[in-house]
């Protein structure tokens, strides 16, 4: 009996993270080192086959870079995260959530970092395709648009 319980918990631990839970955690993940670590640990088991979770995994590495102690660790985590996000975006260029993730990362990295090239493209994609979304994802995108510095007051009118 104990073996069965242990196996169940082991599979529960290594199984793919729940997208709804990841979405809920993402906005607060960069607020503290502890939140960043918890978010990153949640995404360790994310498979490359789920491109949305792969993008969140990449975002988690970029968030961890904010709390890294050395410049080399900051750069390493940021590059690793950017690579995963871009890999997801190339694989699913019409995925609005991946575009949202990439835009949120690119608007938060320091200006001196060379990872800001897709901001305008992703912003425009989100604005054009917002009304095609449904349910929870549409609400999630709406909340992002309303809170993001990348969108103007006029842009925000499309979601009201």
C-alpha cells in the first residue's frame, strides 16, 4: 500500500504542470525570489511538446535571472529563458498566449539587454487577435493588456 501511495505522489510531482495554476502564478512570480523559485520549480517538468508551458518555463528562467547573484548567472538564465520562449513562438506563431509571455518578458528586461526585438510585433498580434479568444484565455489576455505598459489608453479600449 505504501508503495502505491509513493508512486502516486511521485507521478503527481513530475507530471506536467496545470496551465490554469501556472497562469495564476505568473503575474506574481517576479515579486520575490521565493515566488520565482516556486514558479520555476513548478515548470521544471514542462515538456517541450506543450509549447505554452515551454514558454512559461522560459519566462521562469528569465525571472530567476533577476535574482541571480552574479552577472554570468543572470546572463545564462536570461539566455536560456529567451531561447525557450523563442522556440515556443517559432513552433506556434499564432499562439496568443506565447506572444503575451514573450511580450511580458521583453517589456521587463533591462533596456541594455538585447531581447526586446519582438515587442511591437507581439503587441500588434495580441491586439489583432484578442477578439478571437474565448473564455478564460480571453480574460487572461484582457488583464494583461490592461496592466501592461506596452499598451496605450487607446489600445486598452478594445478590451472594455
